[in-house]
């Protein structure tokens, strides 16, 4: 595996770098803007590189046109109701960037920031410091995302160390298109329940069984063209990501994906309501509804407002950590 880092653009007076990680079967390109996975190519059975994620050929479209394509979302990924929470008796008001709610860390969340980028052996290090008060969050947080490529497997090791208790919950937010219509992709999610939500996609606090519903993907089946934007509560995810069966699998006409994670949830979003993107994406493809399927290993949304959900409060003594591994191979 090799890593090459080069400057590719300027954004608000700062240099945007791109790293290219390559193995015999995979070429992975990441930007320092948003820690974005810009392009992910995997050789198919004929040896031809096939694009398996959504993105753009250059940096320039990302600030205006990306729908969180490939970002690391944070300080807290997904939604926080009304953009507010209380911690240790202190009430905090966050940036509200989805109506009256907070999404993916706000308008200047981690997916819209410039990260420092450096290669060290077989690992790409992305680092970011989030100041006290950033988007309304308390405490300073030092964030590191280490990306490694081994054969066909990409590993995201994420750490966030705060100087005081604060919510942290990151998510790698790539959209996958594995050949053919996404409605025909075959999905498996090892989850008996989802976090039930209201019409704003805010958790109600109830866990709903998937049995007998269109969201039962415990055995592999066609995704279909019904809108999906749900947090699945993964079964038995209290063990390291290196152990056990995959949390999620996804198969298209050309490729098969396997995802393991130590997070308790995964958001599945099939982009049913994604508006058409006015500029071409990778390989000149025009993106719109159902262009790809996002698989976001994560903590449960709005956990800061639901004491019965797994905690997302990181402390200096108990930093945030996540390991998620994604393997994509030809079918």
C-alpha cells in the first residue's frame, strides 16, 4: 500500500490537500476538506477500476453542492432535537441548520472544515481541533481520524479527546453505488430494532421492532424504492470491530460491501429525497434521488436528550473512540 499527499486547491485562503491510498485492488482518495472520501475505486473481476461511492472529480463543487458526500460528520453526527441539550445542569444551544434542529455538527461542522493531513507509513492521519463553543458545544476537542488501507479493506480509527465533558459522536458518511440501480441492491443489517422517529426524523425515545416492517433487513433482501433514513440499533455491538460477523452487507451488480463497527448504530439513507445535484459527479454521473446508499456507523441520534440511549458524552478520562472497517470486493 502506498500513500501520496498533494495540494489540489485553495479554500478561504488555505490549501486543500488530497491523499491517494492505493493497494493492488483499491484506489482511495481523501481531501483535507471535511476529511472527505472523494473517490473510492475497486477493480472488478476484469481488472477494471469501478467507482463505488458518490463524489466529485475535483474539490471545487464540495462546499456548494455536496450532500455530505464522504465526510466525517461531527462534533455530533445526525440530529439533535431543537438544537439543545443539558449537561451537568448547564443548558447548551447549538447551531440549528435543519429547520429548528441541529444536524451533523451544524453549518460549520467537521464535514465543512479543513483538517491537517499527514502520512506516516501505511496510515493517513487527519487531525482537527474544535474550540470551546464551536457550533455551541462546550469544551475543546482534539480529533484524530486514522485511515488505513489493507488489500480491499479501509479502516477508519477515530479518536476525540475533550478537555471537559462534551458530546462527541462521529460518522463516516460515504454513499455507495455498487453497480446497477440502488433499488436492486441487496441489503443486510444485523438489527432487530430502530430508533422510532417523528416527522422531523427526531427520535421519540422508543425503540421499534423491525419484524414485519419494510425495514426488516435481518436477512439479505432487495432495498427497494421506499424512502429509508433510519438509525438501526445494531445487535451485540459491544465488542471490537475486528470481531464477529458484519453489521451491514450491501450487494450491487458489480460489488459487495461488508461493514463492521464498534458503534451501536448505523444510519441507512437511500437518498430518496436527495434533490438533483446541478453539477456532474464522479465519472460524469448526474446525482439525484436514489443515487447512492449512505451507511453511517454511528451512535444513536439525539442521544444527549434520551438518558436511556447509549451515552455520547466524552470526557478527558474517557475519550471518544470508533473503529469502522469497510471491505468492498467484486462479485
